[in-house]
C-alpha cells in the first residue's frame, strides 16, 4: 500500500485558457483538492499530499467555455515548477497555436513527474512537442482529428485513459475525473482514491 511521505505537497498545476472546458478543469481540481482534505481526515496531522493551482498566460480572468470566469493563481512567469501538470481540453485551437503557451507547457512537462491531458488537451500537448508518438486518447468526437493532425500518434478508441508512466492522456470530461483518481492512486494510494471518490459521490471507473 502506497502512503504519502513527502515533506511538502506535490504541486499540481492545471493550465487554464480561454474556452477551456469547465469540467475538464474543475474535475481534476476537485479530485486533487478533495484528496488532500480526505488525506488529512484519514491521517490527522499529516501534511496535505497536493497543492493545486491554476496557471494561465497572464493573471487576467480566463473565460471558460460557456462563460464561466476563472481567476488564475499564477501566470507563466510566476508559476512554480509542477510535479503534476494537467492540461484540460475545450476549444483548444488558440491555446495550441499560442507560442508562449506551447513553450510553458513544454518547460513545465520537462520538470514534472507526470503530465496528463483531459479530452482535447492532448492537442495542446502534441502541439507543444510533449506528446509526439505512441498511444494516446482524447474525446471520442476528436479522435479522427488527432490522428489526422498528429499521424505519429497511435490514437486509441473506447478507453478512459492511457497511462504511459510520465505521460497520461484521457478521454472527455468524466474520464478526466477517473484519470485524476487513478493518478491519486499512483501518487498516494488506492485507499485515498476510494475515499475521495466516495466524498465526491462519483462512481469511480478505475479501469482504463
């Protein structure tokens, strides 16, 4: 059984950008913050396993898809190097075309233990040169486009996530929650994932 023993929380950084899908962002955010709260209930006095921040190109409010506004915690210039980098999806064309976004994602992924995408976040990872070949997945509606734009990838259908160790990609929205719980298992242990899923009242599908 894995238990968290690091002296400091693992830094989870979630990229935010205009037209980000709200639940692609909010699902992992809720998983990692709830996991920290549940860990401290299970082990009173223990350090929180995760610190979570939203990182954007600037500190200006980000307008998520459908209009939800998000205030970033840090910008590319001030963000700490993440231990876990989460790249959500949504309408990603502008973010994937943005040179500063691609550069930050590549730099952050280079120092992270785990880099993960939700849904069309895989396009940003591929545009940044982080996801270059091998198996990956995305939202079912975007599989053909990911294959066409990045033919070196082996884009898998009918899977919730693809775990390649340091690089993890997931399908859409709720699959990002399942994948995030899977990452909690990897980093801390299954007991915390199960307690987190129970607290969130989510039916965790723990099989990819």
